[in-house]
C-alpha cells in the first residue's frame, strides 16, 4: 500500500499508509484530530533495483546525447581463434545508419 503525506495546519506533516481507493478520504491528524491536506512529493524511486535504475538513467541520458559507435570494436583476447564473428539476422538492423 502507498504512503501518503498530509499536512495539519497546527501540528505539521504526518504520513498515512492507506489503499489507493481511499486517497480522497479525509485524513485526520493523529495528534490533534484536525483535517489535514494532502502534500504531493517526489516518488520513492530509490526503492527499485540498482541495475534497473542505472539502465533507466542511461536510457534517459541517451535521449539527449547518445553515444555513437563509429568503428567496429576490436576482437577481444578471450575469443578463440578461428571462431566466426557473430552477426544479427534481424531485418530491422539492416535499416540502421552505418558509419
């Protein structure tokens, strides 16, 4: 269940854990019993997996300044000699721009 933040006019902020279906229900301050107003804040994105967060951040960065590859990377030393280079058979890759 999500945690919603509310602000009481006399006591200040307080949090309530409630179902999404009750988001519009009246929030009563646990200190004084007055009605509190909902406060909107940033979502808690730090709770997601670090690898997923890095991938989302990289995707967002590449929208403005993508990293462009101009040459084919060299063969790595760990590949076995005589082994064929892997290539894709996906027809969409043929439409990609070439350097």
